[in-house]
C-alpha cells in the first residue's frame, strides 16, 4: 500500500548496502528517500531538503551513531527556524537491546527506538505514525519539573541527566523559594534534596504536601534512612534516592511518573536482552541483494 503523500525520509548509515536496502524498500511504499553516511552529510541534507523523518542506524557499542544523534539535536536547537517549526523526528534503528544504550538514545532525543532486524513491512506504519505525531511539543504541553537542591552543581547535574524534549525545569536553592514556586506555579513533578531544608525534614515535607497534595514527589537524601519508611508512606513520597544517585534508576522513575514511554518496538519480542553484536540485518541484506540484482 502506497503512502497518500510523498513524505521525505533521510537515512543515515555508514554502510552503503544497508542504506540501499532501506532505500529500495521505502521507495516502493511511496517515500522520497535521501541517504547519507554521517552527521555532516545529514545536516547538509536537512538544511536543503527538510526531511519529514530521519532513520538513524545504531550498531552495538556505536559511539559514532550516538555522536550523530547528539549533533543533530544540537543543530536543531541552534536553528530557531527549525525548532519553531516542525523538527524532524528521529527513529533509531538499534542493533543492540542493551538497556543502557536504549536509555542513552532516548535521552539524546530519539523519538522511537526500533530493534534490528527491522520488519520492513511494518516500518512504513511506524514512520507515518511518528510523522503525524510530530516531534515538537508546544511550551503549553511541556511537563514541568521543580528541582530543589542547595548546591548549584547538584541542581545542574539532576537537570542534565533528565534532559528531555518534553520536560521543562525550574531550579531553586532555598526551601523558601521551593515552597513559593510550588504554591504559585503548576508543576508535574518535584525532586527535593531533603538535606537542603532549613527546617526539620518531616515538617518541611508536610508543608509541601499541604501545598501540592497531588503531584508526585521524589526526594534525595545524603544517606539511607534520613527519612523513615513510615514518613515516606504517610507523605505519599513516590521515590527516595540516597546519594550517590543511580542515574539510570532516576531516569526510569521520572519517565514512569511523568507518563513517558521509554521505547517502542515493531516486532513480537518483549525482552531487552543483549543482542549478539555480530548479528546481521538479514532482511536488509536480502533487500540489498535485490538492489544489486536489478542494477544494470
């Protein structure tokens, strides 16, 4: 079945035969395809062609692919004309099911992570869905997180590990500032360093719960047991982290509390077990062979 309009798809893959295979398959579905090898070629294409979606191939332990994703998102942030319009969503085609790499792809800005080998027959549906949803969330829709920590570097650290396209952050360094912001502004989540409270921890948390009885709260403490389990339950604190913070666990918990999906797949497997790095993209190989056979 052909697409109703000729959407533009940019493929980024350093291996020529995989680019040819995906190009061949998607062209048959009515897409206009451009293929590039790296982020420099991709940025040049984005500047001139303005694709509707980007397919970025990521191999196991692929630092080049991650660098390309990071470079593209940074480029979009610098290009205000793109940022204020429709920033093309990026679909990462991952050879690895490693949870750490998947999380990194998400936090660098991939809209969807698909696992190889790719089901080419289902890929057009994913592309169409991603294009229709768009990748840019308006400022009114962006979810707001309050971060309270008495140390500037700690505030910045938490914001950096939670960097996400649909999250806005407000940081504060005093208990009075935190309570004032919670009272006067709407937040979807609060992350509070209880060691930074000037007043007694339980009293401060009770006051905050009276101000915002509904929103999820994550607290960070200097050590385990600084707040009792009984108090955590009474005050409806969703999660308690002790320093040093487990970054991956924090990211997962924030996404769950904010209702963000962590990844998508288009094949009937549920596990995120590590793939063998030598696994080949059998379907793409077959498509590439078809391309070679029809070449004059």
